[in-house]
């Protein structure tokens, strides 16, 4: 069969079959040229008409694609300049993102990244405390739990440095709705890598304890691992400990259990490195020594949430106010939050039930 017959008979074949026949004929021609003793330059010279046709076809394809791209670009620009079509396009794109992209995107990198930053424009107010400031607490003898607190009311209490107890701010917290217990938090700090030493940097700080728990227990990780393992083996130890979750990872793990209390006004800015947790286990009749919750001097406020059991709290006036103001002693019950502007008081607390866990977060305000 001649070459002419081959291509004439291929007119009705699918494109894939036509390409196979063409490839076969080109290879046969190349092999015939080599058998005839043609050099590579001579073969290219013989094949130049075919190559020119191929290059011309590629150029036409490139020009066609360029025209399509230009038409698309002009159309998009015209739609963008037109207010109606631009608005419709934005709405369609946003709905597409919300329905088909955002729900299936892996957001864990944001959770694990160091995305928490301090406000660079904030400068805390530094004022010298005098006896005149103490008059606001002269008649304060007890704290009555409050509910439905307005932020304006809380703003006045904070500026006057008056402590308060709020009893309805934890209703939707995971620490309450999931009914967590002391063992929940022990396990987190014993097994969760986010709360342990990461890349040589401790995720917790300011570890304090009122009981000796054995050699080598000097931080939150060693303490939690010891108590967790002892519990698995059926041994229960009594203790009262407290530390700050100063690392990004440990702060985020604990933040999963609470929200910013609704009563705090927007002027209050949380301090990540002063996110405390206090936990204790004791016989009901044993009164362990209290732990002091007093951050450094320029931290102006702190709230303490009781998430497991009850705690006995003593608010002691600072030395300059000790003659004018009285100590406040009360029991902070599960589900209640104590809010204390730290200008006038320091906080001392100890468990008032067999198991007790408290979460506290320091904040600054203007």
C-alpha cells in the first residue's frame, strides 16, 4: 500500500489513530534516510518542509491561546470596572470559598503557629499608690456574688480597684459543659506534648507547691507525669500546686477550656504569660497552706475561675492599706469567677473540697 493510500484511507479514523499512522510513517522515513546513508544534516534538510509545517502549527496555536487570554483579561477587567458585575463576582467567590474551601481546609497550622502577639501600642499606666486610694475598700467586708453584670458597671469596679465575684460567666465554657475533673488536667500536662518542654523551652513557669512530692519534681511536667503514673498504679497523693502557662502551646491548650469572661470590658487585654492553673487534692478535713496568686507589680488585674470543686480565698490588703481595709475571706464555688484589680489586694487560695482546680488569667487595662 502506498503512502498516499495510507493517508487517504485514514481520513475517517479517530485522531489518535491518525497520529499513530503519521508517527509510523515518519519513523519509516527516518529509517530509510539512515539506510540510504544520509547524514543528520541531510536528514534535517529533507525533513525541513515537515518541520516548517509543525512550527507554523505551533505558532498558530500560541497565537490562538494568546488571543483567548487577552479576551479573558479584557472581559475580567470590564466586569471589574462594572459595579454590578463586580459585586456579583465577589459574592459568588465568597460563597464558593465559604461552602467549598474553608470547611475542608486544614487550619491546624494556625493553631500550632505563634500567632499570639502583644499590642505594641499599649503602655500600662503606672501610678504611685497612696493611703487616699485605700478609702474605696474601707467599708468592704464581704463579696456578694453578682450576675448579669454590665461592662460599664465592671469598668467602674476595676477603676476603683474593687474585687467582685461573678456567678454566671462560665455557663458555656468547656470546663463546665464537659464536666471535667482534676484527672482531666493532670492527664493534659502529663501526656500532651503541647504543654511539655518544646525545643528546649519550658511551656510552663512559676511552679509552686505546698507539699513535698519527691525528688526531681521541680516543674509542671515532672509533677503531672508523677501524679498521672501514680494514679494509674492506684496510688493517690495529696498536693496543692500552681504554675503559669507562659508558652504559646500550653496557653492555647488551656484556652480551649474557657472564653474571655463576658463582663470584662474591651479595655482589658489578657497577658498570655500570666495564664495560671492551680490544682489540689486533699482530705476534706486537712487544711493545706495557701498559695499566693500575685503577679508582678505592673499587672493590674486578674480573674480566677473555679472549674473543679471549691477554693477558700483570702484577699489581703497591700501593706499601705492594711490599717484601713479588712481581709476578705470567702469560698469561691465551682462556676464562679473572682475578678481582682491588683492595686489594693493580693490573693491567697487553698482547696476547700477534696479535688479543686482553678484557672486564672492576668490582664492589663487603660
